[in-house]
């Protein structure tokens, strides 16, 4: 990894009519729930998706990231602030802890990664502080140093750091993680072994809970051999980088962080070529095949001089959005785990068409959910749901469900607004499917009754996207969607369309 120090008004028909006009102008298609032959694995293997050193960008990526990667740039107060943000988003956090263990920049004439003589005491104080602030449980993993082999942290020093975390009673249950540069996978076995020139991190590598390596110059870490062996039968390919890394680990105890390249180079090389992102689906496919993979950690979300991060490479972002939502959906369980009356959110799966990762659908019908959860369905759960009332519940608004009869871009639409429902029933191209469920309504300023929380409605129809709406009760998701080209629709400044149970 390379990071620099700067890294980082009333309920009137006017509202209904305005929203309806936008829907009618742009939504021209039908979403069919019939399965379309898309074969997808039943469950995602990895637990997490997060971009390396995501930090405060987590809010913008909250629609598909479920692990907050804290990077305070050697700043303790910033690290604590990011942990607090992770807690507010409901995300577990992996925490960079260089500032605890190492001398760091501008603090000593010694090398940047020289271990402090009081490292153990500093870690104890930091853990105590997190416990006092109520943040200790938010931290599920500790990242003592990025690329130890590249940064000159000796195997013995890394062992010491792991031991400091694991022997402290407040952090003994935390995962210790590290990502190495490519040589940790390349310089092991084969000629390196014969010449006694292996990378030298075997002991510390096997002490980690989560381990990974980055190799942005590798065309394919899963298939390209590292070397060729000459045998009596001729040349035989040696292992690929991933296999060579994997065989060094203490499996199944240890878990693997997969680190695909997610940035696009904007500076050509000597041959005029631009470095392209790794194929997200290839890495996700490997993650589903290997039970040792705990997380995908693409590098990276943000821009830096010379590259565009995933946030500004739409094709890459859409893939990771779909992958992240699939991971969340796999962890959300099955219809049997869903509370009665809950409306489950689905999204188009990676590989499905159109708009994987950005095309949403909602259902509280058990039979329909069963079809949507089938391996051949083009939809997956996002992991989000919200509580609704049965149709006809007093004090709640019946929510109409429609789909378009035209085929240019498929979408369903849900509305609890009577005027909007009436308009769409008479609109050409829309088919009324009935009352889906009932929702409580906010006042004209978007305020919900006591004991209820807002349900936000967002809309997107930007160039290159399929027009669609999303319903969410998660403020962090709403913020992320607004940052990705969606618009609020509803009452008040925040676009509250209804109210749901807490």
C-alpha cells in the first residue's frame, strides 16, 4: 500500500404530483420476478467487504461496505474519532495502530518504523481509553503495521507486536491483521528455498489471525505460476502466488484478506498503457470458493495522484456495490429468519442485468421471497429490511405496488401517497399490482410519530443508470446514496416518505 500524509407543505397532492411526473417521465419498464436462468452460488463466503484505509470515506460507501477500516494517519485523536463514527454507523472496525507501536514521522531521528520502547504500556493505555469511551467492542481487528516486509519491520518485531495485543486482557480476543507486499507470496519455496533466500516472515505470518498480500503488478494471482521447475518429464509450472501464500498459513485457524486492485491508473506507462483494476468478480468468485477468506479489501476507494479510486471508476464501483450487498444479504439469513411483517430489500445480483448493485425491489410475501432467494434468481438480499403494517391497518397508509408494462428499463415502484397511487393507476404503461403493505406517515416536515423512525425514499436516473427508487431506514445508507448520484424524495429536508418501527 502507498498512502501519503494527506490521505485521507403539508401532505398535499403537490408533492405526489411532482414525484409522479418524474416517475412517469423516466420509468418505462417492467421488473419480472420470473427467474431468468442466472446461476449464482447460494451463499457468499467472506464476512466483510471494506476498502483499504477507508476511514471517513466509509459514510460514502455505507451502501455496500460492512467493515470500517480506520486509518488515522498516525493520529490518535483522528483514530478515535473514526472509531466513534464506525460505532455510529453500526460497523465493526479494523484499526491501524502504528501510532501506538512505532516512533512515527517527525517524532524521532530513529526510523519511522522503529518500535517504541514503551509500546506495551502505550497499547495498554490505548485499550483502556477505548474501553472508557465505549469503543473497545467496535474494534474487532488491529492492524499494527502495513506491509511489514516493505517497511523494514523485522519478523521478530512483528511477533512482539502481535504478542502485545494478544497478551493484553482487553484485546486478547481481537484479530491481529497484516497485509504484506507481494514478495511474501513470491519468495517462498522453489529456488528461494534451495538458496536459503525465502522472505523470512514465516513465524510472524503464522501468528496473525488475518493475513493478506497485495500484488498489483500480477496479471492473475490465482492462475499465473511464479516459476517453472525442470523435471525429467520437462518443465512443470510451480504454484500461483495465491496458492503459494495460502500454503504458508496455519489453516483453518487463520483467515485471508484478499486485496484486489480497484484503482485505475491515469498516468500511462512507458508503453502508453494504463494500469487497469483487477476483475472484482474473479476475486469474489475465489472468495466464495475458499472458506479461509474473511474479507475483500480492495485498494482503494479514494483518488491519489496518478490514479482514480473505485469511488470514481463507475464500472468497478458497481461491481463492488453488488458484491458488498451480496455479502450483507448472505449474512441476513433466510425468510424463516425474517420477523413477521418485515419488508425485505433485494438488489440485482453481480452479473445480473440491468444495473447490478443499483436496482432494488421490496417484498413481504413469503412465497415471493422464496422465489427471490432461489439460486437462479437474479436478485439477492441486501441485508436491510423494515417493519410494515398489514394492509388496512388503522392510522397507516396502504402502499400501492406498480410495475411498468414497457421493457426499456425494468422497475417496480411503491408509494404510500394516495394521490400518487391514483395518478399511476390511470397512467399509461403502469400496471397496478395491489396493496403491498401499510406504512405510518410523517408530518409535513418529515417528522415521525414517537417510537418510529424515518423511511427515506431515494431516486436515481443519471446517465448510464437504470431509473430506480430505494427505500431505506438507515441514515448512513441514505448519505451514501446521495453521494452516489441519488436524490431524496419525500417530506422534509431529508426526504422521508413514511415511518417504520424501530
